[in-house]
C-alpha cells in the first residue's frame, strides 16, 4: 500500500512541476523588481484552466502525502 502511494506521489509531483512551469508569469527575474501591481489582469481560457488544474493537483498531492504518512506508521 505504501509503495503504491509513493508511486502516485512521485507521478503527482512531476505533473505538478510541469503545470507550474507551463504557467507564464511576466519577464522572469526582471519582473521581480518592477512595479506592475497597478495593472489588474484576469486569467482567461487555457491560463485559467492551467491555474485551476494546478490547484487541484496540489490538493490531491497534499491528500496523498497525508495518506502516505499515515500508511507508513505502525498500527
């Protein structure tokens, strides 16, 4: 059981990393120091779907991590 949970957790972590990398955000490091906070931008289309999918996969990852920790404890 614990081995299967670990495998699921590894797969979820790879998917989560890919989803985070697919999300584009500004001009990278130079965007850190610029003050573009005055512009309000909403997510639309594929960007919104990627954002929501990232949140869902992160929640599933957290749930599987808790299950994995509980499965590893002796009864």
